[in-house]
C-alpha cells in the first residue's frame, strides 16, 4: 500500500509536469492518446500475466524446492515474451501513421506526431512487460520491496526527462523519457532478480515445464482484459472527437480517481481473493460469505469517505495540482467535470470488481467472462447514447459507472447461491452504520460547497497547496472521529495481523 501510494502520488506529479509543459491542447491530446495504447496492452502482457499465472506458478515451484524448473520456466517466459513483443515494435514503426489514424479522429499533423511517438511507447511496453515477469518472480521469492519500488523509477524518469528535455525536443521528450524509464525499471528488477540465480538466456523447449499451464491461465485472463482494452480505446476515440483538450481531461481525471481506488481496492482484494478461494475449496460456505461480506464492507469503509471528500474538493484538487504553465483554469474545470461522475460510481465499481473475484474464487471463469463482456458492451452502447444526447465528455464516465452498476446487479443474481446480498442482514446493518458515520463529513462539506469559495482560482502554488492539505486533513479527521463514535474499524484495517495458518 505504501509503494502504491507513492506510485499514485508520483503519477499526479507526472500529470502535473506534463500538463504544465504541454497544456491540454492538440499536442497533449496526442501524447496522452498515443501513450494510452501501450498502457492498455500492458494489462495483457504485464499485469494480467503476473496476477493470474506467474506468481502462483513460481510460488508452487519454489515451495516444492524445484529451483532448476523455476530457472527454466523463467528463461522460457522471457524468450517467448520477447518473440511476441518484437513484431509489435516493428509494426508500430512501419505502420504508426495508419494505426493512429484508424484509432483516432486527429488531423494530419496530430497523426504524424502520434506516429513518431508510438514506436518509443511500444518499446516501453516491451520493457515493462519483461519487468512485470521479473517482479512476479521477485514476489514469489517474497521480495516485495524491490518488486514494488521498480515502477517508481519509471515515473521519476518521465518527470525528470520531460522537465529537462522538453525545451529542446518538444513532445519527443516524452518519448525518450518513457523509453529510458521503461529500461531503467526493467534493469532494476532484473539486477535484483539475478541475486536468486536467474539469467536471461534463450530457451524454446517447453517439455517437462509449467510453461503451458501458465500460458493457459494467462489466456483466460486475456479474454476479459481484451474487452476492457477495447472499451478504453473506444473511450479515447470518442474523446478525440470532442472539443480540444477532452482526451487530456479524461486522462487526468482517471489519475485522481485511481489514487484512492487503486490504493484501497488493490490491498483489500489482494487479501480477500485467496481467503475466498480457500473457503470455497474447503467447502466452508459460511466462511466464504463472511469473507465476501467483510471485503464489501471494508471497501465501503475506505472508499465512501474518499468519494465524498474528493467529490467536494474535485475542483480544488485539479486546480491546485494541475493549473500551472500551459494548463489553464478552463482545462482544470473540464478535468473536474469528468472526474465527478467517476467518483459517484467509485464504490459501485469496486463492489463489481470484488464480486468478479468472488466468481473467480468459485471457479466460474466462463460465467465471469460472459458478465464482463456484457458490462463492456453496455459501456460502449451507453457512451454512444449519451454522446448523441449531448452530454459531451461527461458521457464517458457516466457510461462507465452505469455499466458497472448493471454488471454488479447481474453478478448479484448469478452468484446468489454463493452469496445473497439482499438477504444478508449483517451487511445491511454494517453498511447503514458506515453511511451514518459519513453523514457529518458530507454535511460539513455541503456547507463548504455552498460558500462557493474561490481561493483555488489562482492555480498551483504553495499557498493553495497548504489550504487544500489543511481542508483535506480536517475532513479526514471528521471521518476518523465519526468512525470512532460509531465503533467502525478504520486504522485497524491498515494494521497487519499475523495469525498462525493465515494466508
């Protein structure tokens, strides 16, 4: 959680730097749009592979003290990843203009810039995909520090690179900085991994290894993530058809949204998924229900106050963090406008994702893939409907949130034999307590909102940052006191408890 927090904060600093240097105009839209292409494919080649296959496979081999098989599997994965990624780099270099032109609604000059940036960003994709494999093996060796520190190097490299090179290289400073950051991240992870005896060397013979089961697990996850990538790319396509700066506003709004969501959801789901899986495997239905209920309530405990605070301070946060240099007050207002619908549905989206994990823990992969497909198709359809209705850039987060709501309802229906939320009295009581405990901060911030203070209008400076920090800390203190009075655990959720036999 600490490394994720640092990563999110550096992500905000990176967005501030990019916004300050490139603003929210045509150039910024091209940079954000083009960088989003490898960022989406990272879910296929990096995140999905690590979460679904690599860590369990290497943990199993190391647990059985089969170090030689572990070394061989590592060589196979690196070899075939490289074989898969090299053609992507070549295609992006030869057909970058056609790719950007097909995926966007940019003019000729923007397409030309995107074509120049794309090969660098695809090489970045290759480096972080290999880095994800390195980090997965590090985690299998219970080396979490270096695995979670390495991504921070990329953000630092981009921040420093753009600040120092933008005057001479313009938009290409982002290309060179991303390439250098990806290489630095991968190199750091590999150097740490070498201490365990792993080496990069070609290997092709998969006989007698766990290569095929790993690839099969990766392929199953790819189906669902492929749909998510499609929706994300369509979202950016729609954004590119709107007023100038829409792509950048959409990109920056997700950074603010993902900060509390990523920190809290990732931590809770990382603990809950193995517990739910173990309970199902042992046939302990009541224990499975308890773990599911707890995970949903923990998400509400942390994300509901996050939603309230960030919603009422949405304009202030964006102005104070991003409004500097070429990023104007209008750009900040547009970003805050996109951010608010994301926040309204933040808890719903987290519950939807957690219920998906409940389905995975009960081995209902095919059913979960069907639900995911329905949710993503709904997202696309709703975006089109809302855009036709004239909602402009707000169409994208609204469609996303409503599709998650419908997806959650579908999951509650198809998983009712495993966990029936509507009949769970303990969940209803717990959620009511959490809701009432958040009422004081909601009312106080509602009063603050009606005061219509404009202290943040001057944008990003130390004075405004201090005011925003004091207001945010005050709101958090109100939540903490309310939770103490309502006897709702908050800080206890963040304290690790070591018990014999726990995962």
